[in-house]
């Protein structure tokens, strides 16, 4: 099994976004949102986030939900 890379995640997310757009399904790309902030929000040498990272992700999701409800 191939190891996922940032490039492969971006590629898969783009394919998923295109399919969802075609089907009229809203998406919230958390990978794109958090990637610029990994040094601040991701635990060192770990795939998991720290408390501030999870807060950021939660706020990002909340904004997407609020936007969809308008």
C-alpha cells in the first residue's frame, strides 16, 4: 500500500470535490484549511492535532454549516 502524501491527498480531494459539485453536495475541505497552519496546530511527528488545532477545525466546520444554513 502506498503511503499518502500531501500531493495525493490534494489530488483525491479535488476528485471528490468535483464529484460532489456535480451532485450538488457542499464540501468543507479541512485539509486545505489546516495545511497552512500545521506547524501551529499539528503535534510534532504525529498526524493528530493539538487542542488549538481541533478548535480551529471545529470553527472551520461551524462556519461551513452556518454558511450552508443561510
